[in-house]
């Protein structure tokens, strides 16, 4: 093969290969979403969140996560955090509300969301974040869990452990999950019962949650807490509703849903506001 042929092949390969991604402009927004295929950070013009003061029944978790995030934004020591527990009790809402509170205090903090299925690309995402040392990034993975034969947990483990390169000092990870150990209980029991060394069979996966410095538990709310959430929304949006009617309708709503949570309270309020001709 002559030199001209090699040159043409090289030029064809160069045309087929995608150009390197441009360095993200983190001044464009306070929040970004990481996408793959192609890999890019997409700015979020307006984050979907509620004010921190409207998140009821999670006072201890709220105070701990806010303090941890303030420490991180100021350049002090802080921990990765796993928010786990009951569905609809404000785990992801708390992360977004805390981010807004930190920004309101004039501190640098950028929220970057990554989907669980994109965890294998997290190393390349960290390269982008590491290249902006003047910024502080909260990496957010919502609804994180791992099923049978799911190998994505290895990418998360590498993120938490950092490897020889180490997790960038300007990055912290917040994840939410319905499971404290990020994997189904039957998966833990099955692997333990069939393994040669039961104590080691699931250690790698179960200990994944141990790599989060903060565990913040979220539990089902009481009826009084549920009603307080609705009262907070009513006051925030300035609706005028008879208290007895509001209470009766709110209790009936949660009875039809078979449970109480912050999500159920918000869904009831959306219905109420709609019936009253108000946008939310």
C-alpha cells in the first residue's frame, strides 16, 4: 500500500471520528444535566424545585444536608450523602432546595445531574468538572438502585473511592434511593445463601452505601405532618380555603391514595389549586 492510500485512509478515519467535546461554559447556568450519545453538559435554565421552607417532616435531614453543602461550597470538609427511605418524602426535592439555599447565600455551587444508566461515563464527566477548579459541583444521581446482574455499581464505586487519581476536590456526590443498601433485599439473601463465603458474597455491593459519609433516612409522615405540608402550600400560594373543608378533603384524598407523603400532599394541592382556578 502506497503513501497516498495510507493518507486517504487516515483522512477518512479522521472524518468519521467525532471532534473532541468543547469545554463546558459553567457560567451559563447554575445547574446542568449530563447526557450521553454524544456526551455533553446541557444547562438548565430553571430548576424544578420548591422552597426549602415548604419541605416539612424532614427537619433533621434538611439541617444536616444544608450544613454539609455549605461546608463544601466554602471549601471545607464535607461528605458524599445518600438520602434513602420512603417514596415521595422529598429526597430529591431536598437536594434541589438546598442547592437553591446555598446559591441564595452567595456561595459558588453548581448542580450536575447524572442518570443511573450513564454512570459508566462518569469518569469523563469528572474530567470536565476537574478542569474547572474554581467551581464547586454537587453531582446528583436521583432514584439510584441496582438490580440483579447490574454492573453499574462498579462505576459508582470508582466515583466514591476515586481510584489513584482521586475524586476531584471540587466535586461531591448526593444520591437518592428507596433502598439503604442500593440493592434488593432478596438479591442480598440469594447471594449470601449460595456463596462459598457468604460473608464476602455481597460485601462489595452492600458496602457501596458505606462509602457515603452521610446516611439521611426519610420515613413516612404522620397525618399532622401531611396536613402541615398542605397548609404550607396554601399559605405560599395565597389560597383562601375554609380550614375544616381543607382538612376533610385532604384526608379523603390521602385515603384514596392509600398513604401519606409529601408527594401526595403536593398532588392534592395541585388538584385544589386547579379547582380554584390557580396556576402552580
